[in-house]
C-alpha cells in the first residue's frame, strides 16, 4: 500500500471480547500450549475471575483470562516479546493474579508496540503519535485512532495516556512550598550537622548564651514554645485525615502553614538546645526531632519540585518522589509525643 516491499513475519493471535457481560481474554497459541511438553502453566482464580499463564523456558508465551484483568494489555505486549518471568513474579501471580506490582503498570512506561485497544489494534506508539499531532483528550485520541470506539474497555487507558503524555503539572503554590522547604531544610541541616554551641567559659549576665541556656525561666519558655510548635505541626499533619474540618481551609494552604511551622520548630530547637543533644533520653529526643525535620524538609522539596522531577523521569504520578521521605517523616514523628512527655516530666522531677 505504501509502495514498499515487505514480508509478513507472523503475529501472536489475540482475542478480547465480552461474553454474557464477562470479559474473555486469550493471547498466544493456547490450544497447542496446553499439550506442549516443554510448557508449564500457572492458574489463579477467585470469585471475580480466572487467569492462566503459559511459560516456556521461563518466558511468557500465552495467557487466558475470564473476567477483568487490568494488566491484560501489558500481558499481551510481554507475550509478543516473550518476556522473561521471574519466580517471584509467578509467586505474585499465584497469590493475587498479577504478574507485576499494580503501581508499576503506568501506561507511560509501556513500549510503543504494546496494544492498548484490542478491538481496533491501536498501540501505544500510535496513540503517542496522535498526541504529538494535537490530540490532547481521550475523545480526540478516539477520533484520531479509533481506540475506545468499540467496546469502550480501553477508555480509562486513553485518559491515563493523556495525563501521562502531558507535561507534569506543578502542585498549587509550588514556589512558596519550595521556599519554605528550603528554609526548613537549611535549619534542619544546621540542627543535624553543625557542631554544638559551647557554653561561655566565664559568667556574663549580659551574654546571650548565658541568658538562653543558663536562665531556667528562659529555658522553660523556649521549651514550651517549641512544644507548642511541635503540637501544631502534628495537628496540621493529621488534618487531611480528619475530613470534617475541611471547611477550615484548603489542604494546600495548611500545607504551607505546616512547612512554615516546621522551619520555626527547627529554629526553636537550636535556640532551646544550643545544638547540644545531651545524653540518654535527651539524645533520643534530639535525634528523633532532627530526623523528623530533615525528612519533612526533603518531602517538602520533593513536593514542590514534583513536576520537574517527573519531567526528568524521577518518580511518577502514581509513585511520586516525595513518597519515601514523607513516610520516613511520618515514622519519625510517632515517638516524639512520648519522648517529649518524658522529657518534660523528667525536667520537672529532677
């Protein structure tokens, strides 16, 4: 048709349709594979469906499914390429019916040859070409390629393709987030890395160091201010899990306040301790506080710069780069209330 010579190289037979309302999926020469002596098969089933895969020499060569299988397109692509299936992937399939971790199925990572619409044979590469030509919505992709115009099963994939193909969008107020996170990071690194501020060798009533760290009243005031900032930051951090207070402001605004309080808490820790971590309980509290600040600042920087990180293939919309520092930040927060309470009680008891 193009005036060029070519040779048909064969193809992998694929069938995907609905039978009495149920999805039925088949890839590969499954009838021959069932009786082939060098082929092993593994089956998963539950109340929602049935899935069976065929492996030859550890490579995926066929599959059958009855019922919805979100990874069907990826399975088809893997069979076409005879992808290697490792033992732990077989174990995952036997336990939950999925060869890959669900979050790893990002359509932006699928190769151009992967079929998205089985009804019309439209591949990822053709959809990406259509997007490059100006199709920026699922409806426009359907009109340009025919994908999603038969059974509609792949329409959610078209929507994901549009979102994945577009330039990552920054979070709201990302510039203030980056500024506050940078300030918090600077203060947190100061707490974690800068040597302790020494006590004055001679008593001087006019010395700021004497006033801050020798005057018990001042120490109490700085301690309770730091305690108030810490409790406020924790309360704001819990806000997104308490939906009934949504009327008090947007999540984006409270996130900025949380970051600002975090920066102030880092400064408060410097003022209260003089970067002297102490021993035993005090040392544990200082380390926990410093780690909370460091990971919180890192999560803030990753949040504000998420669009730039994803543009450089660092993280995805499903697995953002901020996920791990954010979880580390949360984990380090949990010991703080108990350690702070013990610190306050021991300070007044001894």
